[in-house]
């Protein structure tokens, strides 16, 4: 649901920007052409410039308008800006060649709309479109210059380069604002998530640091096994932090019980993935990886819970989290047992290959295990330092 809402927001912004683009394009393009080719030539200071293929171009460009409206109604506005630029560029190349081929007059073509498209390309906040427009416009003048053997095209090329630099500065400022807002949102979300985790750790002191460690292990493994970049895993990281959030509803007597749990108590424990997923299903930034919360206790052989998913039926990042969660659970002290040595936990993960855990992920786990060991000791030393600071403060 949250992913759909995000797509709808992007769709709305792209559609609104495209509408602005079309208004600017047609208004400036038609006003300029009518003035330059049909009004000025009739004045005493007119240049007598030939319209060339302009009537033909008008028909085609106006014919694109119903196509654009249709694409927007079908909620597919993204290619419109490319369609307009490619067709307009191609027609202007033909127009310039038509007007100046074999003529003795000096080449002095160009259209103000080309300047407008280059300068306004940053409004889409799309580096690919910006590069396409800038390089495409330079390409147009280069082709015309080569075909007409006209060195004067170097002048409009220089102008386009300068305008592109201005547009690039504007584009980077837009990206800077977007990144600043995103970073602010990420920090706020992280603060909220860690506040919730702190509340859970107060309820169950044996899980203190567990969420941070699982998220850290899972990030390392996901980047190794899934070829992700770190920024692509931000929301996954927050979901990992909240993977055990459903334990908040479990009675303290069960969470910290030092003895073996009864079947009824175990059923209550097994409900925490579903409860946790339900609690955060509407939280933007978490809901797109809600499977991490609801399915991190599934097993490769289908004997896990809550849905008994088998093999790749369990989402990839949930399978990653399952290994990270199991490893940290084994290497952490619990109310009912002491922490296992790292080597023993490593062996048990390997032994679970193809039964409890995804075989390919276990292979990836063996590659990143040294990183996990370093991360474990780093977290361990940090926890000791924090305890010493608390004692000194007391």
C-alpha cells in the first residue's frame, strides 16, 4: 500500500511537471515562430526570413498533443518529454538542411524553444533527461554544420554549452534540496524507530542491542548476496531494526521466563511476526519491507512460522534477516542459556544449509563471516564502553 502511494505521488508530480512543460513549449514555440517568421518580415526592419518547413512542423507538433493527453490519462507521462524533444530535434534538423542546402546565405538558424528546453530541463529533476537534451541539441548543430560545411555552427554550440552549465547548476540545486529533505526524513524515521526499539529493550533487557546487531549483520549479507548499494537498503535497515517489534504485546513473564516454554506460551511467542507486521503496515519507509518483519522466522524447508513458507516463497530480504537473527540469537545471552561461541554459531548456520536457511545465502554468509566477526566485537566493545559511561555518570 505504501509503495503504491509512493508511485502515485511520483506519477502525480511527473504529470504536473509534464503539463507545465507542454504549456511552456507550445506558448513560447508558437509565439516565437509567428512573430519571427510571419510578423517581423512584414515590418520595415524585417529580415525576410523564409518559414521553411514550419507549417509541416506545426502540424506534427500539434498532432503530438492528443497523444500526450492520452498517455497522461493512461498514467504513463514519463516518455512524453523524450518524444517531444526527439521529434522536435529531428524536424529542426530537416528544416535547417532544407533552408540552407545549396544556399549562399550564412547559416543563422536556431529556435528559442531549444534554449527553453535546455534551461527548463531541470524541472523534471532527471539527470538522464538533462544529459539527453543538452547532448542532443549539441548533436543537432554538429550534424547541420557537417552537412552544410558551415563552421559558424560553433557559435550556437558554445551557447548551448553555456546554457547547459547554467541548467546543470540549477539541477544540482534541486537535487541538493531533495537530498536534504530525504536525509532529514531518514534521520527522523531512524530516531522514531530507535525510540521504539529502546522501549522494547526496556521490556526485555536480554534483547538489548539485538535489533541493531541483526540490522548490521543483515546489511552486510544483503550487499554481498543481492548486489545492493547501501542507499538502496535504507528502508530494509529500518525494517530489520523493527523485526521483533511484535514482542511488545508478549507478557513479560513469557519473554524473560528462565524455564522451557509451554506449547501455549510458544504459540504466543510465534505470534510476534504477525503482530509486528500489523503494527507497522501503514508506516511509510517501513511497509515496503514488511515481509522482513512478518517472515523472518520462516525456514527454507517450510517448517518455520507464521506461514510455513518454503524455499523462495519467503522473500529474499526476509531470508537474509533469518540468518542474521539466528546468528545473533545464538551469540547473545538469554534468560534460559548463555551465549554460544562465534565458531559454534558459525557451524550451526552451516549445518542449517538447505534445511533452515537458503543454501545460496549460507554460501554468501561464509564469505562475509569475517566482517560479521569484526562487527560483533565492535558492537561488544561499544556496549562495554556505554556501560562504563553509565557507571561513571552514576
